[in-house]
């Protein structure tokens, strides 16, 4: 802990760091986000090394993109959502597959 212009400042150096400033008994903390996931930590560090961006910026960008995606989804009508769901399901169907059931009916259209 050290004094800076009459303020007592505690700085903890950690990947998920906290900076606490104490002044006349009041405590003010910087905004923080703590994620207890080794997978998230490893991915964040790998992306930070790969892109050169600080982890906090990577998290901000990822959350902004996710928020935008949710906003776009919420602006869809139910029919839009249904069309998107059908298109997603169609991607797993082999090319040339149809929904015709001709093999269940005879030449007169009657069930076999």
C-alpha cells in the first residue's frame, strides 16, 4: 500500500486485477469481471498473444458482438426465426434429398 497525494492505494497485480483506492475511509473500486473458467482463461490468453490485444479489449469485443447478435435475433419476427431454423436444419440434409413421399402412394395417389 502506498500514499499518492493523500490517497492510500493498494494495487494487486493479477490477470483479473483489482485496484482499490481508499480515501478518508471511503472505498472506491475499479469495475471488475471475474470469470472462474480455465478454458476461458486459456482462450483469452491465446487470443491475446495471437492478436496483440489486451484481454479486457478482447472480452469487450466479444460481448459487444454477442449483444449485437441477440439484438438482431430479438428483432426477428416469428416467421423469420422459423425460416432461419429451417435453413439451419437443411444444412445437415444430403444434397438432392426431397420431402416427397411418392413411394407411399400408387399411380392414382392412393396410399399403398
